């Protein structure tokens, strides 16, 4: 009897050996560019900026990871985005995956609420560079890895629970499921057959982890979750190639993945049905704002009220109604959310992000510059924002992120705006022009305009013989 991991591995091998649909192929190129843009923006982030004199890494999670891998040393196999360090593939994946997730600007799959590209693309890219794989193989590997990651997330979403079972336990599904997706992607570009891919996934299942408490009370470790998932995925693929094996029932077994993480409650149909025909990859949406995705509908409401002429100077009180399950992430503990400790912590605050949108923002509505420092005026307004559970938003969650914003003005009048699906979500996806605007703005924080355009061109030429190497070279920031 074919086990769950063996079926996923056979699907993944088919993506490489028989190719993927044109729609999926084209979509993956966009995913790769989005990740590279996020990585470059994170490399140029003020708390991660290289030291002007030494050229060494600055403060923050990504620089800490870069310092660590430099201490470890090893064979120069793959490129660290931004710095250009040549590192062992697992170490490069650790750096690049951390950069990909560091600004919380990475894409999201619904209703699993996973960020699949952040662990999978860095793992696939570094492993492909190390193996000398073709761009076409890289594209197929990213497609397969993201699909496996999303399918694992979908299996953990039970409609009667109206939430991911991982999140109910405070587990970071992205880093847990992403480790297995990363292993599949890295194994594909490394040349593993279906049997080897099953072993890589089986090994990786013992490596994934991630707790979400940092979303609530601070700490920079969450930024490294996707880096560690990418590192573990590449490592698992290498170990499988060298002969280490994984259990065939690693997913559904008595002591397997689903039993260990979510008490054996999972949807096997969501995991396996329609593989290669119905692509969960294509349901993965891009973020327009660099903040936790649960904050986005509140930002949309605030921007809409501003567009209607709301003067923030007249605001007396604000009520943000959101889905009940997201309150623990963006509204609790209350004192932490109305006065976040760091700009990164502010990305997980419903009150602060609403205040930032009401007082002005850049880019597509809120931009990276809006989270460079904590603004006193925004903090003062955030203290007037109260977050509550909204029945309609709770009904729609997590298939879409909805919110209602009610503003009471000093003259006693009330303004209200509701959204049932946030911008960038399934019903309002970003256009290709908006995706391009986001990429150019993100990558342009680290690279000159001509290098940004060259990177876009190189992504379009990925199927070329030297596509992977060309892409990697263009991610290095000149000193």
C-alpha cells in the first residue's frame, strides 16, 4: 500500500520529470521574484544594514544568522543573498530563508495561513546552485515544494474547527510544514528520485519546528523560522542522498507527523486528492503591506476611511472588529499591542497598523518605511484603538481576512467601513503591475535600478542553461 509521503514524493518527481502546467510555471517565477525582493529589502533594513567601515553584518535577526554561519565556515557552494558570501548550501539556505521572512512581507496561502515561499524558494535556490541544476528544474522544484507545503497545511485545516490546528496550539505551521516542502524542493534539484524524495521528506519531518509566542510578546526568533526550515530541508535532502532514511508512514503513522503535532486530526483528502490537477500553489496570495496578514483588513478599512476624508485629528475612539481567532495574535496582550516594543513587533499589532494607515502610509498603502521606527503620533493613536471579535469576520475566517472599523469623532459622529476580503486576498489579488511595483520598491532598497531590472530579466530567463547562476549573481549587493 502506497503511503502518504510516497504519494507526495511521486507527485514531486513527476513535476521535474514531466514538467508543470504553464500557469504554474509562470506563477513560480513571480514567487521567486517576490522572495528575492523581500530578501533584498530585509538585507537593506536599517536594523540589518552592514557596518559602513567593515562591511560586516549589522544588528537584527538576519545579521545574527550571517555571523553564525560565517563562524561555522565550510565549502563555498551557494550564495547568501545581499552579502554575496559563498557558503555551504544549508548555511546559505539559513541566511536566505531568514531574510525572506524577516520583514513579514512574504506570500500567504489560505485557508491554511501558511507562508510557503519563504522556506521553499531559498532551499530550492541554494540547493540548485550547489548542484548546478537548470532553471527549469528549479521552477519545477519550487512548484512541487510549495504544493507539498500547502497540502500539509490544508490537511491541518478542519472546517468544523474554523482554523488551522497548528495555530490553535501556538505552532508555526509555516516552519513545520515548510521544512518538508523545502526538503522536497531541495531533493528535486539535487537529483533524488521518488524514493529518495520520500526519505528526504521523512527525515525533514523530524526537523521542523516553530512556536508563535514571539508574535504576541516580542523576540526576533520568528524571523529565523523560515531560515531554519530551509536549512533543515536542504540538510535532509543531502542526508537522504548519502543514505539516511525516513519512515514510510512518517505522516499518518501512530507516532508520525500529524499525530505528534495535531493529535492525529487531519484531512487526508485535502492532502492528496487532485495532486497535479488542482494546485493549491495558485491559491497563494501576495501581501500588499509588510505586516502580519491578520492586520491587513484593518489597514484596508483605515485607508478607505482616509480616502473618504477622515481627519485623524478629530478621532476620539476607534473599534477594530476582526475574526475571533486572530485576536490572540494582533490584539493580545493589550498593553503590548497598543505600545509595541520594536518596529517589528508593531507589524503584529492591530492598533498600531490601523493607526499607521490612518495617519498616512507609502507604497501600496503601508510601506517598509512605515516600520523603520516607532512613531509617537501613531503610538498615541494606537492607544485609542480597541480590538473586538466581529461575527461576520469570524464566519469568513480563514478563507478570507475580514474586518470592520468604527471611528467615533470628537463631535460625536461615527464613521464605519467593512471589508470581507483584504486587499491581495483571494477576491482582490494584486495585479501583475502591483506585484512589479512591490518588487521594484523592495529590491530597490538594496540595488541600483539597473540591477533591479537585470534581476527581473534574469528571472524571465530562468529556463536558460545558466539561469540559476545568473540569478544568484544578481542578488549580491555591490559594496
